[in-house]
């Protein structure tokens, strides 16, 4: 068993050579500046980003374990106001993301040590293409996850209502885009009536995801009252749209049982929310215009059906009218023929009856013998001594049977 080595005892001379804290700090500063004479590029995630009233930006760079997510490194950093004034807008324009915590960046830094403030990094520049690449990677991961779960196209597969009039609107009640949306629908030139119900939500920042999901849940509670859901926001920087690239929000919207239409005020790229929605429009006014157009199309279809029905009814009435007219003509002709035949028959009957009448027979030279007003047809009907009447065409004579 080895005997532990003993730490040499400090001599009084060593103690005499002790340095002050500031001297130690100066020595450390010299070492750091010598070791990191030039700037270097580091990959890290931004955290605790704070913009001071002076224009300086203070933040922390952190690194996390790729599996556990535990913190493996952390360093303070600063972007001086002169650099931050041009770095922030160029970064946000290139990445379409707000300069905020949570983004992975590739930053050019100089390493510094200060006797009072300690070790820190001075940010000189950032490469936004690295951040864009990381964002695209995350975006594709979310899209692939939605597709793998079979929900990516669910909302787009819902049938869209022919008359989209009952609309649940998710937006900020103070957004100018909401006022434009309402005005355009209510003042539409065709006079269509739209029923709107606002479900207020936060439309930018870290609370957007939870706020929009909560609004969707309130709509779900009265689902039968609406034909569709519209999610809109007013103008603003494209860098404020990162909240709409959320997996959780996209999953809720993709699976919502009513068609969703988005108009969140940007023209360059589609957010993941736009991709899973039933229909994506650029702005709130574009959404309103599209809904009015849908009503116009429905009205045109109804007008066409009305014309078709009217033409079909008119055609049928004309055909039946012609049939009735032909029937009337045929009936009149047949009736006239029948009346003529009956009239002729009556004439013949009349002639026959006239010829068979006693008067006609008497005129032809015949006579009638009557006894007690009855015609005698046989001699056996008479007895001697009975009075009879013989009628001629021009009168009667009385006689007695011998």
C-alpha cells in the first residue's frame, strides 16, 4: 500500500510573494488575451437574452446534452450597442425569427476576462445561415412527425361548407387586421350576412401556442354553432411568426373537426400552421375576400340551378300545353263528328217515326177503325150493333156493325 504524498508546506517566503486579487485578475486577463488573441467562432444556444436601455444586449450562451438535455456549458456574453444595432435587424431579416432565447447560433466572439465581471464573450458577428439551417431541420422534423402520425392532411381533407357564414375567429381583439376582416365581411357588395364570434388569443410571443390552443378548445365546446375557424393576425415582422411553427399547435389544428383558414399577415414563407390548415391566405383581408368569393360561387350555382329548373319547368309546361292543345283539338273534332253522327241518326229516327205515325199512314190512303177510342186490329174484336169510328186523313165517320 502506497503512502499518500504530502503537500509541501508553504514557507514564509511563499506567503510573502502572495498577490492581490486584482493582480491575479490581471494575470488571468493576460493569459486569456494571449491564448485567445484572435476571435473564434462558437456554436451555442442563446439564453436569457436581455436588451439594456443603453442599447447593449446581454445574454448567455449555453450548451445542452443532445439526449438528456442537461446543461453541459454556460458562458456570459455581450453584444455592444454599436454592433447590436446592425446585427439584430440583419439577423431577424435573414432568419425570419425574433432575436430571442432558444435559437441556436454560430457566433464570432472574442474571449475576455475582467477583474470585476469575470469571464465573458464579446459577440462580434453571427452567421444567420447556421440558425436558418437549424430551424429548417426542426421544421422538417415537425412536418415529418405530423405525417408519420397520419394527421398532417386531416384538416385539408374536411369538406368545406358551401355557405361559410358562421365563423369562429381567433385573433387579438385589438389587431388592426381583425377590424379590416370584420369590415370587409359586413360591407360586402352582395349583402351576404356573416355571423362572427371572436375568441381572443395572443398572436405573438411565447404565449401564442397556449393561447391559440385554449381558443380552439373553447370553440370545440360549441362546435355545432360554426361552419369554420379563421386564425388571423395583423401586420408585423416575419420574425414574430416562430410561434406558428409549433408541433403542439399544428397537431391541434390538423385534427380540429372544422375547416381552418389562416391569414396571419405574411407573404414569404408558410408556417407549419399554414401547411396543416384547410386553406392559407396571406392576410386577414384576403381571407375575407376569399369567403365572399365562396358565397358568390354558391350564389352563382344556385342561380344556374334556378335557371335550369325554370327552363325545365317551362319546357315541361310547353310540352304539356301542346299536348293539351292537341287533345282539345282532337276532342273538339271527335265531339263534332259524334254530334254530327248523332244528329244524322236523330234525323233518320225522326223521319222513321214520322213515317210510322198514324197521320202519315192516313195521308197515304189508309184508315183507322176505333171502338171506344181504341184501334181495332181484328174483326173478331167487333160484335154486331157496336158503334165504331173510321178515321181518315181528312176526318172521321161513325158507323154501326151489322
